[in-house]
């Protein structure tokens, strides 16, 4: 499989996993898992808040303050988990071997061969 296909499939799978985890945390709120989910994304959220222009932050939350920080952390959390899921999917897809051609010995080994007479001859009386 080409790397372009792997990247595409990994991106789709990562987005689906992220959506599934987010939906699961929304439907079945486990406070501990939600805190871990946000804590992993906090460092990137802080960097997004500090590194982006103030106009971007003002566009996210016109009132500024805690809303802007919350939006930056939410974006950082989603991007962090997307990257984690993407890497896991990319590695998992890379380990899957795609070989459409049968091995040359596979057909011969799969055919039924009756037992030879020499083995059966020792059991006869």
C-alpha cells in the first residue's frame, strides 16, 4: 500500500476514532476520562493560545477572557488526540500486509493428498 493511501486512511480513521471518543465522553460522562482527555491536550492548547495572533483568539471568543482560553484548549485537545490516533492508525495500517497474489506453494499445500501406502502398510495385518 502506498504512503498516500496510508495517510488518507489513517486520517479518516483518526477522525472517526476522535468523534467516537468525544461522543462516548459526551453520552457517558466519566469525569476521570474527561479530565484525562483534556489534560493531554492542555499543553498544545496553551501553545495555541500563546502563539496565535490575538485577532484569531478574538475571532474565537469575541468577549475574550476565559472563553478564549477554553476555545484554545478545546482546539489543542482535539488536535492532540487526532495526532495520537493518526500515528496509531498509520503504524497499525503499516503492519498489515497486503498481498493479493497467492504464494506459489500455497496451492500445492492446500490440495488434499491421501496418505501414502508405506505408512498404511505397516498397520495392515
